[in-house]
């Protein structure tokens, strides 16, 4: 098995969380700087969760101010990347420039926990590696604007490489298990997703991703309302089923309420009953992280995204349609409007 050399950009809580899935770490030091990653240790020690083989964290880069969540590192004079390098036993090289982190690596990983940029800098961070033909994973959100999503995908295609972005809730196998239960009440005509939205697009993208993972692609139009952006997002799917003459409607509730443990949940309804997913939260997010790392390996080896670009684009068409709907007083916005 070829070792996939990873260059990490933005050494925040998510970078540490993902790094813990594949790179050996000083656990005591990790908990000192990133106590939020206690859930990783829950998996490692109580559920016998091992490191994913075949990866090596070789380079890190982060000139940014201390990130939200680095609770005990905020007073430290060392840069985020220098702290990060000491946490991992691979001792990744600390890069001085953005351009360096994509040299001599097999994949670039752009992490993003709750950066206030909300994805606005992701195109800038991804551009050097994509121009060199390095497969690149962009943590959620893919970008802040749909135009930047298209720009990164175009860059990847032009340089015969791949770019990929997805939320932990787009890959968690517990959602697949829930979706497989649809047969119990088929046909499903309504869905509800309880996600989180109080931290901007960084948070609300999770609920929309859970909706996409559960109910699939093919959204026709979107409505949005609320006192915060994308607080209540209704997605309408046309369905060719005489039992569902009005199609399928899914409501994503992306409000202030978090819990439990930054969790999300999904419900599906039909004329014959309803089913509920379990909470997808910090205690089982790692299952999605494992799947994402496997997809990153596939992307690095094949230079193709392990998730179709069409799916990644549609998710951000939903975001853009929801923004327009909310600005227009909750008027339905058709995704075809964004494609014309």
C-alpha cells in the first residue's frame, strides 16, 4: 500500500481531529491543546478504534490567528503550525509559505472548523496545489460562494487532478442505515433534518449535507426563512410516484439550538408512519471521518473525486437558492435559475 503524504493547511480543531484518525499523536499534549477532541479518545480507548493505515502527515501550514476552539493554545506565542507539529509524532515540516505545503505531497487537506471566513478563502488556499496537479480535499464548507466551487472544480479539471469537499454528515454510515429503513414506511413524502446553524455556513452546511445524504439529489426548488441566514430551508423534490402527487419536501431546521453534543437528527414521514434516525453527534462523527479519509485515499490514487462533482455543486446551488429565497421574502427559487 502506497503511503499517502498529507499536507495540512489551517491547523485548527478539525485539522487535529482528522489528523488523529491517521497520524500517531502525543495524546496528553493533544488533550492539553485540543480538549474538544476528547471524543476521539472515547473511540480510541473504549471502542478500540485504531489508526487508519497508509497515511503520513508530512507538512503543515498555518499563519492565521489562533483559531476558535484552541482554548489553551490561544495564549501560546508559537504559531498554530508549530504547536501542531509538536502534537503529531510524524513531526510534520512547518511550511513558511502556502506554496510550500503542496510540494512533495500526495494530497492537500484544507481544514476548517469554525473559521470566521466561512469558506471565503478556500479558493485562495486550494489554488497553488490544484495548479500543481495535487489532489485537494476542502473541509466544509467547500466555499462561501457557488462561483468559487465552480472555480476550484475547473482548476482541478484543467490540471488533471481532483478536488473534493464534504461534511461528516455526507459520509456517516449511520445515515445510510437510516435511509435503508425507508422501505418500512415507503413511499416517503416528507423529511425533517435538525441540524445546527448558529455558527454560520460552517455549521448549517452539515444539516443540508445530512438532507442530501438521506434524501438524495434532484432538488427542484428551495424556500428559506428565519432570523439568521438559512435558518429554515425547505427543499422540494419532484417525485414520479402516483402515491406522492406533490413530490417530496424536506425541511432543514438550522437554528440556534445545538445539542446533544453538536448533534443532528433526521425524520422521514409517509402516509403509513414515520421513522427517526439516532443522533449523529460527536460520539459517532468519527465513523464519517473514517469514510472521508478512505475517499481521500481513493482521490489521491485515482486523481478523481470519490463523490461526483454534480453532487457537490448541487449542495451549493441549494445554499445559493436559499440565500436568494430569504432575500426575496421566502419566494421559492428554482435551482435551474442558477444554471442558466
